[in-house]
């Protein structure tokens, strides 16, 4: 039987004024982080970052107002962790079981010069056949930037083949007034065109219709240029060769946890290793996917 962490059990990890725990939406345990530059929140359910906001700026992440906060469902928005697969899987949950599993707290810490770090671990009981046994940890560091690191260790005696992705939803002022740079000359699979392989030729990508692109073999930093919010958001990554760009527009039918009109307020820039970029990890080896999000006035 699955067990759940209580707030009393989490109190030992609190750092007054920096890291606190409370009961979030749906009664799910939530971690709140406060620094001199910013605030963030993360749920144990799915190790799901649901908020990051620098002082004096709009939120960096989009969170659906209709999101279900329930133990058997994924949270809509923020930063879902897709692991150990990406996308649909016959007879199983979308994007893997990690995002609908309660993770455990391994450690919290505060840096002497400011900043806070939380380290979460996926329970071994979440790993089920036919998957080889593996460890997964998610390390979140909050300063004036949001740093996320997903580490996977193959604990079995056979190769582990898997996909991973930090499926980040960004809040934007108006989808019509943003552009994306950093992906020119990369090939992508266009899922709105039967998965056709195409070459990105635009210096600055603008979203003018339903968009679902898997850019392959690219480790480049992507920037979101947001005219309405007067800011530039940088998505820097390592350990990732795939970048997914997604917006449902009004043409992709969405579940009831998403207001279709909210397509105007969000864009997903997802960093990971999916499809032909999936990972093969030998016994005892470790994979590290790191994404650093930052913003500055533009």
C-alpha cells in the first residue's frame, strides 16, 4: 500500500524563513522557498515545481487555474517531470509514472550568501516491471535563477533505456507578442504535420497556430523574448539533446484541467532526451539533466 508523507514528518527539513512546508491545493504536501531575490514552490506529488517568481516581476511559470491537485493525476502547468518515458504509452499514464508519484525529501539547505536547495528522491516502490531498478533524484536550487537537476542512476544489472524531460510551462504576457530564438538550423519533428521532419530556418520563431515540435540533436540555449512583460527568459540546459516547443492553440482538444483560452498566456519549452535522443544507461552509470531558468528586462 502506498504511504504518504505527513507535515509532521517534514518539519525536520524546515529552515525558518527559507524553506517551509504546508498543505497545498488538494491537501497535497507543498514546499515553499523564499530568498532575497525570489520565491518558489514545489509539490512532493511528482516533484512538481508549480511556481517561481522574482521580486517585482510577473511569475515565470504558468499554472493552469483548472489544474487537478489529486494523487492519481498530474498537475497542469509549472514543471512536470517526464520519466521514464515521454508522451503516451499504451495502457499507462502520459509522460511516465514519476509525475504522479509522491517523492520524498532527502535534504534541504540554505546557502551562506542566500539561496535555498531542496533534494527530492523518487521512491523505489514506484519502479515497476518491466523497468530495471533505478534511482531518481530531483535537485531544485532557488536564487535569482531557478536551477533544476534530474539525476538518474541505473541500479540494475542490465541497460536502462529511458526518456526524460522537464516539461516547463512558461507564463507569457501575450502569445502573439513573443518570439523564440536559439533553434535555427535544428531539425524537428512536426507533430501537427504527421511527424514530418523539417529544418528550422527562422532566426526568431513566432507562434501563430497549434505548435508541437520536437527539436532533435540540439543542446542550444533558447530565449523567450516577451514584449508585453518586457523581459527575456533564458532556458539554459546540459545533458539534453532534445527541445520540445508546444502550444495547443484552440485547435488541440485539451482535458478539463486547462482553459482553452489560456493558450494565449503560456508556451512550453521542454528540455530533455526524447524519441531518437532517448538515453541508454549502463549498470551503475548516472545521467544528469540540468536546466537553469533566468530572466532579465528587455
